[in-house]
């Protein structure tokens, strides 16, 4: 996710942000071999104030990488293992009668944290998944008519297995739309596979988590988010985003196109990517980079094209090629 540095002087201070991002990547690469795109998009989501859905087969360090990202940040963390018998109250919390005071007291669930890792999110039925709707979008939980706000830094990292379907439930479209990115994690290359084996041998059975140290604070993340808001986006770039998203709604191969939330997500993530690369302005390459993880889970291919093997990625590629790139 590196690009050639352009010769210009940034109008906003980005060097500290870039340095912090590099520190996070260096910490994670103490343990994680490869997965550069995966790590880059998770950091993009963190700076864009978005949630991430991580999809990949078992054993490729999806959960570990997400856990290590949380460890590299000096903040609260909780992990929730989704299972078929998990209830909404197991996530959000519940009111319990205090026999001493004869009053009900709210006992917060594990969702009341800053970094939430939900493992195998598609293992629980729709009722439990729906419990996340309010907290993911509005950053608050309403229990028994009372609203409990979340902290400023609140991020959900969810994993799911695309291969095993027995005992799993499809995530509702409304919930999928609340994820900024859907990141697909692939197998390592042969060279990376060998490095993984060597690293495991060198650690001699030691767990990965103690190797990672916090390198960024909640306050720094908050400041970086404010900095990213000041990244310039020209009208022609915004028009480019609009043309792409509107094209998804009119495309003959798509049953469902992207919502305005997708347009805003592309804008925010593009600004974050520009800032990470030391630019205070967005270019078309920023948009092309974030398009796939933002749109792939928001689009539904028509049944006829799906039977022919057409994927959302192929359609996104077709749309990008059909729209003139602004200069």
C-alpha cells in the first residue's frame, strides 16, 4: 500500500500520523508475516472511525491480527465468541435486581469497550446480530428505555468463515451496510509460509501477544481523525465517487446497489488513505483502493449473473473502467 511520494509541501501536519501508522505496522509485523493489505485496511478503518468485517478460511491469523491491532493501541479491549445460543443480553448487558436496594441495576456487557473483536459473527442467529445495529451505527445502547453512550473510540472487528456454512447465519443487509470494510484475507505466499514456520520455530512456543506493545493512544487517534477531516477533496473527485455509486444502482448485473452511506464511506476512507501517504488532498487512486472493500459486501449480484460466476469484484471493476477518471 505504498506509493511514490509526490514533490509538494503538505498544508496540514501529517508526519506524526504517518509515523504512528508505521509504528503500528512494525509492531504487528513482529508476529504477522505478510498480510500488508489486511493490516493497512484495518488501520484505515481505525482512522476512518469505521468497523471491519474480516473474511477468510481458518488458520490464516484473522483473529490474531485483529487482536494484535487492539494490543498496539493503549485502550480497552474485549472479545466476544459468537455461538448459536448467544443471546442479545450476553452482548449488551442486562438489568439485575439488587436485593439490598430493591432497585434494578444495569450490568454492562462486553460490547462496552473500545475495541471489540467478534469471532465468527455469522455463528449467531439474526436476533443476536440485530443487537449490534444500534451500537455500531449510533455508538450507543438502549436498555429498558435508558441510553448508554459508548466512548469516542469504538471499533468492531468481526471475523467470519466463508467456507463452512453448517450452523451459520447470513448477516442481514442492514448489518453489512454498517461495516466500513469487508476485508478478504487470503493464504500466504510460499515465501511467507516459510517465514511463518521459521518465526514459530524461533519463538519456541511463546505466545504472540506479549511481543506487541501499545504504540498509540486514544488521544492520538482522536487527533488524527480531526486532521483527516481537513484533507482536501475537489468537486471533480466527489463527482467521481458519486458517479461510481450511482452506477451500482443502475447496473443490469446488480439486484442491489450501494447506499449513500457507501458514498460517504468512500470519501472518508479516501481521505484517510491520502493522509497516511502524506498528502492533504485525495486523488483517484485513493478512491480505487478503497472501493473494493467498501462495496463488495453492499452489492447483490442478480441470480442469473451469480449462477454464471459473476462476482461483485468483477462488476466493480467493470464500473470503474466505464467511468472517466478525473484529471
